[in-house]
């Protein structure tokens, strides 16, 4: 193998599994260390900088970081990264001094943001400090988009939502709420310098089955129903409720129904339990509230008695693994089942849907009705129009909206400054900073903590089920937060090897608790992986290979299960190993900021 | 020294031996020796050797004297018996331990000061007595614990860190061991685990006195240009003479080496010692040839390594003394004190 190029920003970025997995590339270990130091405000701001909504995401994020966490591979359960984000938000102090200053004198460029959801808000936050004039339009009476309309208050309390949404609106956004956009052409005629479409995926899917039309009054589309609950138009539901669908919307629908007075709530899913789209913890929470989830039951027909819904007929299928982690389904041979119900909430997916964009204004759509975008710039085929969030690539999580927003904001800024929106983008970068403070002192807590993942306290169940506004998860307090923070392996503190200093004494090989390090003859990657002290079977994780050493061998380190405990550096007599913090620079409009 | 404790978590795919243990179960506490010390590699080699042989850790007696080397038994086999004795007196303790319980695997770790200076008399006599043990000398040619004076094994002309040459002839423990009756004599290098681990395995399983002289550089005081026991010097002047692989009884023996260079030695317990030679004319069962080879190479400034001499059928101390097969500590009172009648019989023989 060729020697590893550690100057490539992606090399060490990949080692920080959580940060690499996060769409917004939030520097997770860095903020966890700040929490451990009880510097909650700084931890919050580090998050705010990269993902814009730490308090909201600390409660609602889909957590792509957690399955990626190294701790899953070294022990069992990941660090509770998301809940620690919430700890930072819950315990932060006054952040006003840390906020970017928005110039009174504007730069003369006007930007139109469509939708007031996370994507548009994040674009506004990125652009405002540069003097842009921001006009925002949304059909809802308040900002926040799906964060407000689709996430029930028992998961995301209104004050948390409002704090982070208002923070941005108060930076100087000219927001027009209750403004239903009906024509893109009309908007383009207003002649803004750039347009950002962040209108989400507002159309919930429906199911055209026999009997569907007749029982229309008893069927609600999940996201629309959640939205009417959020804005106070719906405050009760009665009788037996069936929620169809296996995603997070389905979980929110069933738990909301339970709180609004449903006699019985059942979730029925077409597919198998383990491939349901809902997050693991959402499923657990629903089940712990006494809501059954019934799998492998595709619906066939709505039964009704003169237009009054009486039940649904479901087919019984059996999942057959296809060997690639998915299933195909075949009839199980059991007779169809009829489930009685009075009301159905349909949560089987949603679509980005822009009927108000005339197909004549120069914005092209693909065959799935998604806008055709440049992946790096998020520019549509109309040079002034950019997309982000769910409206760009279909329904995803809030964290993707933040990630898209940073990209789009850079594009918009470059365009407004007359620069090339692809070529002139700020580069990715990495800085390496030694953490050595003294002979045996490191500026990070190198010692490995083998605690198990700490459980988060929940509100009293009976009280929580009585009131939709009572938040179920109480979050870690500072003490539990500190304990959980200690579980972080500090994967951003890298083992950096300097060939010229190595005397090949084997001290690092002998001390490494995870047998990551081997001195061996070089070979191609496939073969080299078999020559290491411990098997290196995880091909997704890189092997760090040095230049050739005086004995003709190379140092080969399997990054897979390294604990970043620093013992290699600790036992190295010549400082050939050093623990250096990698600071990854993910491009953001702030990268241009001066002073 | 290192203050960070070694995490208990291990690689999830670390091999498990016949006893269901991993290499990590054979470790001791984290070393307090200088970072980069060769002795730590020797400890790691012992850990690896014992784990691969699937020997139960509680069946070991580890003994040592005084010095950097003699601290190392703390750093391997933390679940075994151990005794850290007086300077140079490890052989006496080892002899006693082995006489009391012949079923324990006895590992003695000593240094060049402990064995070639203050304890040279004890060393000579434990070799003579053929105690069934593995005696390892971590040989770095310097008194590291007292800040780098020349030790008795330091080569003449080799310099101190400040450039002053050593004026005296070195004591060669390998030659001494060959001369006075060791039945297994090897030399190796701490930086060469591929050679050292099999040697430790063979030495542990050898019945009789097994001696391994391990050149183990002192990073703090004897790893400079001018030293003949530095990492660089040893790597540049090593001549691997005979490699040894221990093959347990019943294990499949495969042939993958030129014949004539390969020699299988049957061990009394049914296992096999496979010797791989570099020189077809070298016979590791010829004591005189071994002695000559060691001396010649030393004169040429070369360090010969490997299993230099082995006599698999040699008698050990228990054979010589005709002791019972049951360990002394397991014999009950009636056997140990056979009564007045037996005493009469003994006395009668002397009249």
C-alpha cells in the first residue's frame, strides 16, 4: 500500500466516525469534551455553528452519528451523542455575545427564501451576517416548518422550538407568515438576486384501496393531522385508531392519538419490524406507551357501513431475507385479518411537491417530480434558484436541511459576488494540533471509561399520556451528562506517526490494548489486512500505512477499533507517535468571515 | 512511567485459546519501565508464548532478582505465583520452588547485572543443577537502574553514552551455560518476536534447564552509536543460526522447508521441536560446535541468535535426585514422615 496521506482532510475526518456520518459534519467529540468541562455555552455554540438547531436536534435528530460511533465496534452501545447535544442546549448560559453580528448597512442584495422550515432558516442565518436582505415566505402562521407542524410537543416543547427559530428570525429576517405561495413565476417577477426553495415535502401519501373514497371522512393524512394538532385545530380523537406506516410520522401519530383520547391505538406496518423507517428509540417509546406495532400486514380494503368506517382488511405476509439486509415478502398462508377501527391515520410517506412551480419558468424536474439540482451547489436549472432540505432530495431529517443550507448559502453568496459557484467554493481542510502537554500529560482525557451507556430519565408515564405538552424524555442532568460524556473515545485526537523518529522498538505494538498496530512487510491492501496482529476485517475503516522504515517494514495501523487512548504515544520513547487533535474544516459561509 | 491504565476492553476478534482465554488474560500490570525498553517486548513475548500454548496462568511460578529486568514479572501473567527475590539470588528461590512443586512452569527473569555480576555464582550453580525452568536474561549491557554504568556483559570497546569505551572483556552467559550443563541454550533479540516467541515456547516445554539470553536494548542509557547492544547495532549484526518452532503433541506437522536445513527433535512429552537451520553443517545437538560457533561469531563482532544447543533427553534435577513424581507440596504426612521404623532402617544402613 502507498503511505497514507494524512494531509488529506478526509483521512482523519473519516476516523471521526460520528462527524463523518453527520450530514452537517458537527464536530462531535469536540463539543462532548466541552460538556465534560461544563462549558455548556461553548458546546452549544459549536453545535449551533454547524447544525443550527442544537436544542431541537438534541430531541429530534435521526442520529446518523450514533450507529457510526466507534463504541459500537469496540464495546456495544454508542455514546448518547444526541442526548448530549440536548445537555448542551438545556444548560447553556447567555449566548448573545457569541452570535454573529448582522450589519445594519445591507450589501444591496435581496434574497427570497420560500418556506420557513429548517433549511430556509439556516440559509438565513448563514447569509444575514454578510449584509443580505432576507425575505421569507411561509403559508403557516409561525416559523419552523415541519419542526413546528409535524413534531408533537411531547417530543419537542414549543419553547425550545421557538427559542431557536426566533433567534434566527430576530437576526433581521423579513418574514411573511400566512403567505401561501401559488406561483413561482410571480415570485421570480419580484426580481430577487437569488431564490431558495425550502418548502419541504408537504404532501403525505395516500393509499387508493377499495372503499377508500367512501370512508374519506374517517381517514386523515398523518402529517396534515399532526399539523392541525400542532396549530390547535384538532384537540381530540375518539374510538379505535389504526395508524398505517412504519416511519417516525407513524410513531408521532400513534403517540399523539393516545394522548388525545383514542380508545385504542394500533400501528400496522406492511413490512418487517427491523426494516421499519422509524428510529429505534421512537419505536421503543411507542411500545412502552402500550401501543402495539403489528408487522407484515399490507392493507387490502377499507370496510364500511354506509360510509362509516368499520375496519380494514389486511393480508398476511412473511418476510424472506434476500441476503443483503432487505426482505422480499410472500403470502404466509394465513387467512386475511380484519381489524376494527373508527379512524385511520395514513403515515406511509411523503413527497416533495411543488405544484406552484410552473414548468415553464426554467426549473427542470426529473421523472419523480424532484427538481434537477447540481449536487455540490444545489443550484437548479434556473441559475438564480436553489433548493434545500426535503424539497431538494425528498424527505430526510432536519440535520440534512442544515447541511443543504450551508451548501446553498455558499452558492448564493458566490453568485451574488459574481464568483464561480463551483470553482470558488472554500476548500475542506484539516489542522493537526499536538495534545502533548508534558511527559505524561495530554490535554484531553485519554483514559478509557468502560461505563455502559447511561439511560435517560423519562417523565411519569401516566402524567405524560394525559397531556400532549408534557415532554416524555427529561434529558440528562449535568451529572449524568458528564458521565455519558466520559464514554466518548475522543476519536478526533489522532494517532499521528512520524517515520523518521521511529526506532522500531515495538513498544506501541506491545501496549496497544486493541492490537491496532503492526510492523510488517508491505503488501497490497487486501493482503496487508491479513498480515496484521488482529484481523482487520472491516473494509470500511482505513489502514494507516507509513513510509518504509529502516528494517524494510512499514507501520500499519488498523483504524477500526483504536480507542485513541494515547498509550502508543505514551510508550513511544522517541515521540514517533503523537496524539494530535484533527480540526476538520467543513466549508461554510462563515469560512469567509473576517473579524 | 505511564500513568494511564491499560483499558480492559480488547479487540473483538482477538483469538481465543484452548482454555477460552485471550492473550490479554496473560498480561500483567502496565510497565513502569522507560518507554521503549526492550524488556517490555520480552514480557510481551512471554505473554504471547504462554497464551498460544494454552497454559493455565495459575500454573506458573515467576521469579526474579533485582534490576530493571527483575521488575518485569509484574508485567506478565498477573494470575500466577511470583517471587521477587534478593539481588542475584533468584536461582536459589527458583530451585526451592521447583523442588517443592515440580508441576509448576517456572520462569526466571534476570538481567546482566543480576546474573553476570552479583549473582554469577548462583547462576553457575543453577545451570549445573539442571533445574527444570526457563531462565531468561534481559541483557542490555548496562546498569540502567543506576544510570548507565557498564555491566559485565558489555563488550570491550563498546562506548558509554558519553563516548567512553569499556576496557574489560565481557562475560558471555551463553558460553557459560553451554559449558556447565544447560540442556537448552538460545540467544535472541527483544526486537524480533517472530524468533523470540517460539524460543520461549520451546524453552518452557523443554524438560531441564532452558536458558535464553535476550539482547534487550536500554533506550535510556545504551541505545547510542558506539553501543553494541543498541537496536540498530543488533539489527545490523545479527546472524540467525537456528530457528525453533514448538509443535505440540498431536498437532499436524507440515514440511515447508528445504530438507537438510530442517531437523525435528522429539521431546519427551511427545511434542516436537522443529529446528530450521541457516547452515547445513551446524548441528544444534553438538555442544562443542555450539561453543566454537558462539566464540567465533563474537570475535567477528556478530551476534548469533536462535536455538544454539538442545539436548531433549537430558536429565533434570528431579531425575538426578530421584525425587518422587508427586510434587513435594502434595505429599501427605505419612509419606513425608514414614515413622520410627523407617528411621531405624536408615540408621541401620549407616552403622
